[in-house]
C-alpha cells in the first residue's frame, strides 16, 4: 500500500471557529488599550519593572563594606594602564616602613650628627659605591653608611662617618657647560601607575621626580626612577591655610604641633623608602609661614643630611641645608598652550639670571608638554639640569 506525505497543513472542521476566537481576542485587547485608565496603569507597571531591573543590574554588591577612596582629580585617569607597571611595585621590604600607620616613636637620636649616626648604625658595612656617571642609571639605594634603623622597621637617612650625605650621594651628577640652566620638578608621582610610569620612562633623566609618601610600592617606584637616571624627592604633606577642609593626609605636618610631634611624623615619612636626596612640600601654605615649625623641619633635615626643594611657597626661607625654590608652577592652568607659555617664561628667567627652576604636577598633559619642550631645549642655548644643581646652602 502506498503512503503519500503532504506538506500542506491539515485543517480540521474547528479551524474557522478558532480564527473567529483569535479575532475577538485581538479586538478586546485593543479596546482595553484604548481605555485611558488601563493604559496609565500599564505604563506605571512598566516603569516600576524597568526601575527594578536597573537597580538589580547596577546595584553595589559590596554596599556596606569598608571602602578606601583616593582622590584622583590631581593624578589623571587610571584607564588603559600599560602592561608591566606592576613590575615596579615590589612589596615593602625590611628597610621600608609599612604604609599603614603604626607606633610613632622617635628614633633614638632624632637630631643626630654624623658621629652619632656612625655609633647608631655600627661599623661601616662597605666602601662607598663608585660615583654615578652623568648618564645612565643612578646607584641602587640604599647606599652603605647612609641609613640607620627607623620607626616601623624602616630606615632613616643619616650622615655617614666620612661626612657623606644623602643630599649629595642620591643627587644626579651634573656638570655645568656655561649655558643658562633650567630645572624642573614633576611631583605627585606614585599614586597613579599610568602617569608615574609615563613620567619615569618618557621624561629626560635630568627631570627631577617627587613621590607621594602614601604611594603603594613606593620603594619600587623610586628604584625604577633611579634606574632611568632620575634623582628623587620625597613629598612632605604640610598644613595649608584651609586645613582640615583640605587635608593632605594622616601625617600632615601641622604648624601648631610640638616639635617632637613634627619630628615623629617626619621620621615616619622619611622611613617610607630610601634613595631620595631631599624633601619637597606638598601644600603647606600655613606651615611654611611658621618660624617654629620651619625651624624644627629644617633642623631635622640638617641632621639627616637632606636637601629641601619647595614649589615656591617657602622662597623666603633659608637655612643651613641645600635649598632651592621654584620660580614658577608651570601647570596652574591645565592647557597645553598655557604650560608651553610657562615653560617659555622659565627660559626667559634662566637667560636673565643664569638659572631657573620650575615645578609641575604629574598630569598627562604636563608630562607630554615637558617632554616636547625638553627635546629642543639644547638647541635654544639652554642646559637642562636636575633640581639638585640649583640648591644652595
């Protein structure tokens, strides 16, 4: 018996009735939709459903958990971080103070001289390393004889028994060639991996870099900077006139603090890492106007063999330590043209006075404009110099 398969649908006797029922259902739905009360209710339901889905998708699963936020309005974007930047972030080692605040005890000899430093550290570990060349990497830190135990397991800079000081040993070598000198300090480094690595790797080694003491992996960043030939400053957060509304952090140096409290905070800051030749200010419009506070600050640096380079706010302050103040801040206005104008004014100042020092922050636009500017500086009859070459006692 032959069986035939048909592609046509099989209709039953009930098919016409089903079609009429479907038509009636559509008519009822359209009539209900035309009713304003039913339409409004449906719209409200859809709105609430959409809102619930939005909360479900964007809700914070960690809401209520402790959070730590670092303001990045002054350190640029953190997207598109280049590969390999974590290589620089070595863990805090035995000679580096922990980042978390601990017991703030004074060292045994907070205002020690070089004779006391030798006794505190013990016998000399090794002969001093050979002097760094004018090009290439700087010697690895720490250098024997220039450090002693500090708070929290860190190390503090000291004057070596033979008189060597960090302000000399960790500074970039410089030989003047008779042309006017221009120097720049780029600060705020260590908080943003992208801009920190960009500054270290793209700026000429004569550019001095300053690092925030609260940076994670601070020693790794300083080591990387020195391996690229940059001398390094450590930033000391100082009290501004609008403190505490503008708070530079838990170890801010307060003008009204007792001298021993100021020294305690300074010792924690200085023990965060090694390899810097001096300190620079972060803010500080109130602190630098206090004679008592600045005397304590200067004496502590003198005892440690360190320099002090400021952004211009302490230009009226001298002292028995290597000192320099910036003539201008190059990026108060964050625009490429404005930065170029400030750099040009630095050149004019150097031509008139023989030298000029500028200060800037690690904004991406600042780093880029400084890189372009420095590339043609020699052709304009000026010599790029590290900030330490501007320092005088």
